[in-house]
C-alpha cells in the first residue's frame, strides 16, 4: 500500500485501541471470574460461532455490563435513602437492665426494705445482718423514649429525594455512554474486518502475480528481476495480513469479555457499516433538545440539592428543636434482695419508679454566630452554588460546540462517502484496465501495484467515512439524549 493508505489503516487501529482501553477502564473489569449470566451466554454459544447484530450486542451489554450493575447498586442505595428519608422523625426508644454495686448499702437491700415498707404503711423491721454482700447491690430496669423535631428535618427529607432524582439521571447517563461505546466498538470491529478483507484481496492478487511471473519467467518472456519483485511483494504482504488477523482476534476476545461472554467465544458480526442518514442543523437541534442533555440535568439536580442544604442549615440555626423525653426506671426494693429481683415480678409494691418526663425547646446559640462552623458551611454552600452556575454555563456552551462539531462531521462524512463512492468506481476501472495491460505485457508491475494501492485506499477511505458518520451520529444522540434515527 501507499504511505497514505497505511497511515489511514493505522489511524483506524489507533481509534479502535483507544476506545477499547477507555471502555476497559470505565468498566473496571477483571479477567477473573464469570457471572451466572456469562455462563448462560456460553451455553448459548454451545461451542459454535455466536452471531451478533449490533442490537444483540447492546442487549448482552445491558444484561452483563459490570459498569451498569455497579451504577444500579448506587441507584438502589439512593432510592432506599429517599424512600425511608422520613425515618429521621422516628423516636429513639431504649430498654436497659442494670445491676450495680455500691460501697454503701443499697436502698434495695434488706437493711432498707423495712423503711420502704413503713412508707407504704407497714412496720419497720431492721435486719441485723448488715454484712450481707447482697445488700450492696441494686437491680434497676429502664425504658426510655425521646423524640426531637426541627424543621430542618423536612429539608433533609427533600434532599434525599432530590439526590435520588439526580441518581436516576446519572444512571441513565452511564447507561447511554456504556451502550454507545459498545456500539462504537462493534462498528469498529466491522471496519477492521472489512480492512482485512481488502488486505486479503491484495494478498491474493500478489500471489497470482507471483505465480504468473514464475510462469512467464519459465517461458522466457520476463527477466528474473520481475519474478523476484513479484515474489518479494507477495512474501512481504503475508505478515501484514497475519498480524491484522491476530489483532482482530484479540480485540474480539476483549469485546466478548465486555459483553459478559467467555473469553475465546467465536463471534460473527452480522450488521454492516451502513449509516442511516439524517438531515439536521445545529440550531434546530439545540432549540429542540438542548435541555435533554443528561449532564445539564444532573447539574441542575445537584444545584437544587445544594439550595436545600442551605435551607436545612438555616432552619437548624434559627428555629428551635423540640425535644420530648420520657423514661420509666423501676428499682427493685423487695425484701429478698437485689439478686432475687425476679421474685418481685408482677408485685408493684416491691418496685420504686424513678422515671421522668420532659419537654424542651432548644436553641443552639453558637450556630447563630457568623463565624460559627454552621454559618461558615452555609457560606461554602453559596460559593458552591456559584461554581455550579459557572459549570452549568460552561456545559451549555460546550454543548453548542459539540453539537455544531458533530453536525459538521455528519455533513462532511456524508459528502466524503459520496466522493469516495465515485473514487472506488473509478479506481476499480483503472485497476482492471491496468491488470489487463499487465497480463498482456504492456504495463510494468509497479504501475499495477500503484493502481491496486489507489483502489484499496479509496475503499478504506469510504469505509472510514461511514464509520465516522455512524460514530458522530451516536455522539450527537448521546449529547442531546434523544434518537435522531428510526433505529
């Protein structure tokens, strides 16, 4: 091939490798361990070639992509936080049971049992055994409940719901990006396959020329130099084709792994690099779909959550917290002693309740100070909002640039596809005529090789422009979060 044709092929390979590497980093995959769905895909292959259209590849990615599974887990966490965000309103209820020893005799000991009996109308009966160890012990139960409320809780519940909405946008964005790159890889592999077909045709042509040169040399119609040139061309072409086929096999293995299929699964790609053309203008697309951009939507959700964060901090600062507390704390005072409290179960006269109830309004005065951590956090929130506004403005301007660039690429690629189509037709005629002249002995081998290189270059150029059109259209649809074709 000519140098330009080789450079074109190298550019295609470089783009494919870059996309594979990017998606490999994105998925954060490991080459160890297969999921149950992967095993199912292996059974589907059943040792035969697995035929995949681009739609089939997308479906497999939706089922098996580790990136999407990880994003789904993140979304479920946010969904659960939003669903049960109201749990900040639940009271705190605790139950305790305590046995404690004091250095003095406990009021629940035998020594004091008579005192409490007298308080209840009985006779004082003071035991003489004050050295009893059990007299140092007391048995105390406890049930307490407390409930706090501040208007800031309402804002926090809204924040959890807004974070869930932002999570749904992030999930959709991750899904679109992952599936878009899967489709790009699919079409990239198709492009590489078609390139190999062209190389194999060149190899076959070189072999035929070498055989013809050998026959002509035996017949004495061409010098040995012509024979050697034909043989060298053929031998130099074989390693190039073998290297391209090996690279394709490796990339198909990686593609299979990204789809959740066992590495080594033979895949046959059934779709073709045939773009579906659309007639669009940048201004019309921006006017109709500009607000569909998932990055913009995500940033708007984040901005709303930050505004709610400021509201929550203000409510917590300037409004009091209502604190209600109740406790029931029975202490065993029966004559049997603290270690035998179970004998007093169901006997209210053997228990003493030291519980309480309280209702409070609490202001955090420190939080009201302008240099407090609370008010400084509010200032941070406000500066973050200013940053978000700048980021939003940048995103909108960047969207305009990307949309205009994609539309220009579509128009240019479409025009180039038409031009390359005519070039392929002309180059094919030129090659056929040169091949006939070469067989008749009126054309040099170098002229034939030049004609073949021009034909291959035209074919590769047309395929590359088709790939560019499909890739630019997918990028445009991903940016605008919409579908511009019927597919």
